[in-house]
């Protein structure tokens, strides 16, 4: 071989290596709305249990999550005042908590506002601006007694009129714009009164445990009467534990202690810095090198980052919190009015064919839990062991696949069918649709995946202009009312499957007004049974949501949802 | 010369109109708008259609397209890029905050490319077909081929895994925190500079080789001039003419090319602003940014032509 030829081959070889190495940049994951946990507002609200996904099926990298931090100091360590902590986040585009759907905006806004009811760390429902509440008329009248002496950051006193104004604004009764996340309140509230400056009376059309969950959401902030969307967009007008110190768009937001905060002794920190880091690798690196002390998010950590994290956990330097994401509608949404898919046998066949373990392994790197209507092992869901015995969930899949093929034959599709599988071109839905397509192919449902932008896709889904959709739909409050009432009742605002069942409609009304937690859960389980019988959605698996914080960060509760743990008023540094 | 400049400026106007019109229309063709993105959320179906309409009306998105376009162009010419549809903040203010950071990376990378690429190209040409030439050419191809963001991620990975270190994060302009600024910006500048080095090195080498084969160079050698005089006084000056003009043309490219590096190294520059604005369909930010890029390209191209004419006496603009 000549010297010239050898030279050419070496150069081409190096080029090939370089080209192979030039893969796409990792992108920051797209946050998905996660659910909040709620309890029924009984006179003594019970603590919500955060599920720990133990006993998970044989999937890769099964975590042993801890939902609450393991303190390294003595349990009786007293919070110390002062200092600053750094949290990773995103740039704030709006402080109008009512009218932004951005989880990042809500996370930052939460530090500046109070709610009427809140759910600190996702562990329990508590009064925030109220000091007590009571029910009358079989739960159709809720009376809240406000804490006296609360002031907004500008010194103005917070009164009942501000609370009513804020709730009206969320419901769209002030300027016509309904809060995308808290606007559900308008399904319950019929009237409100303010007999005095410290009393709010809310009349609901039926007893509404869900209303508490909605009011505890970060988007249900209490603002001054008369505050406009434009004013709130530019700066927060709240009463919360922190005031804005410095905000550099795209870089960081520094929030400082509110010296006039109404809760004695709080907040402990002098300041909290929320740095904007858009790239996942940079965010991981910043946390591992202690440039960021708290890393919360709305997604699961990659297995590579987890390996690094677990080293620090084993050294006692870092705490890793894991929670179930509570994204119930993840899998295959089915147009139940479609010629083919209105046949329940076809839907059951798809349900049997879907391999949830493979789904979890591919979509969520093995870090996910199977869903029925709610995540297995979550407060509203069934125990995981029970779920794993159900048809469609058990392993190996041979029996399920055989039964699925039989159902397809019974339905008259022994030769198979060709169908378009819709999917979003973002948020990881392409992975979901790939897994779905592969599993459906096993029972001769041949799919062509069609990726679309959500602004094009969602209106089509809403008009039932599709056959099947492989993806996910998030929720905000964690209350079953939102799932059943939006997605599953006849004519629900987000009923994108065309599903209609009188049984489901009746169960929704029953559970929606049930104040007893145990009874409500039974009703939910009945609804779930109907859901699994009718399958307007073929459920997949719900990914974990991770949080990490350095061990000297105290007072942080990794609760059930990123929408609940962001106020950080009890945060302090032990060193 | 004045006539030439005036003619070029006048000819730039239709180009600018075409660029702005294209940018404006393409954004409107993309499905969705900022009102939907603000209210809808990732899960979809959150916003009430009436709420979206109200917001759209407030943001002026329901006005006729030609009214929106002409208003925007007229204001832009006067330096008023409007306010961000998503945040309500002044677009000019956002640019003023972020542009210096992007300029620092872009100019730093370009400067690095010039001071390393040109000497590398000269050396490669002088030592043609020697091991120095091969090393230089392989390095140039490598730096051209390997994506900058990949190197950036590698820097982070090695830094964290091996040294428990990463560059500083946050907003650190050079006039406020010079040391922190250097520590943060040296990496994206270095990575961008590698790519620029490759471009300059290859171009300089090919130009040098071309000029070295000219008759007057042979004559200079035949006259007995020392080799370094032949190279530095006769060859280099002529070889660098196109290289210098390319440097000016590259100015526009490097500004646009900082986007991914800014994301990797967490620099809150124009690139990250641009990406976020596209995601949220924030028309005013995207249009303003593309307007600046278009004007920059036109200006730098005119400057490149003028410099070319100044360097090469054979060229005259009359």
C-alpha cells in the first residue's frame, strides 16, 4: 500500500470517528406537571403518605427512595438563622402565579406568596393565611378565619377582600382570563362573602375536598385586591416569606427574607438564590460540585447522574428524595368514537400487549412505576403487588399476547390493522410512541408514527380528530376530581377520548362530594375498575421525580409534587 | 469610494426588507403562539379558549399582519424593539443585558482563531508535506469536524468526575467580576476558537501555497532574497488578503454560533434568550434578534469588501 493511500485512510478514519462522536446535545428535560397529593379536609386533616416505590417489578436500576430527608444532625437540632442557599431553576417570565402554566415560574413565585390553604412539602394540608376553618351545611359552606396582622410586601394589610378578589381572579371573574391551573375552582364555588376583614365564607355547590387541593396549589396565590395581570407579571405582589432582591433574566433570581413575614421566626435564611441552568449536564455538574445546594425538578435523573449522586449519598453528603410523578395519563389515549377503537376488545388487546416493564426501561431508564388510573403504590392507587398480577401487567407477556391476539380475531381484525399513531415532537413523547408502536406490532396493529407540535396536535385531539395518541397528559392538583372530572366524565374539559359512561359520571359525583377519606378511596377504586374495564386510555408507567439536596440543607421536604414544595420558608443551613 | 459605500448601503435595504419579511412570516407560520404557550402548558388542555383570545388581543396578535409588520419595522429602525410578549420586559433591555456576553464569546473565539490559526496555516504551508504540515492539517480537520458542544460536555464531564470542578455559573460580566468572568468564559471561547482556528489555518495554508507558486515569488528567490523576507514581505501580505476578509464575514457567523455553547456553559447570552424565545413563540425577541443578525451580516460584508479593496490595490471601487 502506498504512503499516499495510507495517509488518506488515516484521515478518513479520523473523520469517521469525529463524525460518530458528534451526537446531538442533550437537552434539558421538559418539565411535566406533576400531581399533588391531597387529603380530604376533615376537622383533623390526616397526613398524606408519600409512596415509596418498594417492591417494584424487575426493572433496571430500581431505586430505594426516601421521600423525606435523613438528617445527619441530632433530631432535635434547632434551626439556625442566616445564610444563603442556592437552588437550580429557570428564569422567571412572570410573577403572575394565577396565569402562568410554567412550573418554573410557579416555583419561584411560591416564595413570594401565601395561599389560603397550603400543602407544605406535599405532606399535609394546613392553614396558611387562615388560622382555622369550619364547615357548615353538610360541607357546602366553608368558613375561613384569617390570621390577623398579615401584610403584603408593600406594607398593606391583607384582608378577606384580597382573598375573595384572588379567588375570583383565578376563576376568570375579574378580567375573563381563567387560571389554567386554579380555574377549576369555578366548578365548585358558587358564591363568596366577607362579613369582616378576617372572615371568608365560600359557598360550594357540593362538598368539595378537591377545592382544598386546588387552593393549596402554587398557582392559587393570594394577591392584593385590584392587582392586574400586567402588574403581577412584572413583580410579585405577595405576602410571602421572601421578597425580590435581584433578578437578572436568564441568570438568577435572588430572594431575600421578608422581615415582616407573619409567621414568627420565619424564614430562617437570609436569602435564597435561584440560578437559571437550562442544560441538564450543566445542572448535574453544578449540583455535584456544590455550586447548587438544592436540585428539584419535574423529571427523573439519568442513571449516569444517579450513579454520581449515590456515591455522595453513601458518604452522607447528599440526600436523594424520590417521589412518584403522578402523571396518570401516560400511555395510549384512544379515540373511543373511532370506527376501529370504539370496540372495547381492540382496546383490551392493546392493553394486554403493552409491556410496562419495557416501557419503563426505555421511556424512563427503568425508573418508573406501572399505572392503572393512578400510580401503583400511591395514595389513590392500588398496591404494586396487586397491580402486577393484573392482566396486562404480569410477566412474562406470553399469556397476555396470546389473549390479545384472540381478542383481535374476535373483533374481526385477525389480519391486523394499519393506523396512525399520533405523538408530540417534544417532552419524550417520541419515546413513548416508539415503545407503543413496537408492542402493538406484536398483535398486528401496524402503526405509522406521526409527530406533531403540541399546538397543532392538542386541538386535533380535543376534536377527536385522531385514532390513537402515544403520550401523556399531566395534571395539577393531585386530586382525583381533576382526573375524573376533566378526563373521564361525559363532556369533561379534557376528555380527549370521547369516553362516556353513566357509571363513571355517577361515581365522579359521589367521590367529589365525599369528605370521608376512606369512603372516597373506595369510590375511586370503583371508578378505577370501570376505567380498566373500558380503557379509554391504555395506561403505561409513571416516571419517578427526583430531588437532591446537600445534607446541610435542612427543613426541606421532598413532597409529592414540585408544585408544593417550593416556598422554602422553613429552609435553613446547619453549616 | 463614497459612491460605492452609498450604493452598497442602498442595496442593503431590499435585502434587509426581504430578511425581515421572511423572519416575520416564518414565525407566523409556526403553529401556536405565545398566548397559547403561556396558558396551555406542557400537559395541554389547561387554557380556556376565551382566555387565550383575551391574551392574544392584549398582546396585539389579532391585528392584521401587515400592520404588525410595519409597526415592528418602523419601531426597529428607531431602535425600539418593543417588549417581550412572554415577560413584558423591554427587548432592548434584554439585549443590552445579554449581548455583551455573547460578543465576548464570539470575539474571543474569533481572536483566538486568528492568533492561532494563521500562524498554524503559515507553518503548514512553509513546511508543506512535513510532519508539521500533517499534524496541522489533521488538527484542523478534527477541530472542524468535532462539534463544539460535544467538547463542552466533555469538559464538564471530566471536570466533575476527575476534579470535582466546573466553571463558574451565573451572570458574571467582565466589568463586574473579571476573574470569575475569565474562568467562566475561557471554555466556550476556547472551544469556539478551536473551530475558528481550523478555518483560518486551512484557508491561510491554501492561500500561502497559491501565492508561493506565483512567478514573482520565484523571482524574489532567484534574486537571492532571504527566505524569511520572501515569506513575510512578499508571500504573507498577499496570501492574507482573503483571510482578512473571511475574518470579517465570520463575525456574523460566530455571533449566531454561540447558542449551544452558551447552554452548555450556562452563559445567559443572546443564544439562550433566542432559544427560549422560539420555544415560547415570543415574536418580538426572535424578530429583534434576527434583525440584529441580518444588519450585522450586511454591515460586516460591506466592511469585508471595503477592507479587501483597501488591502488589494488592484481593486478599486468607483
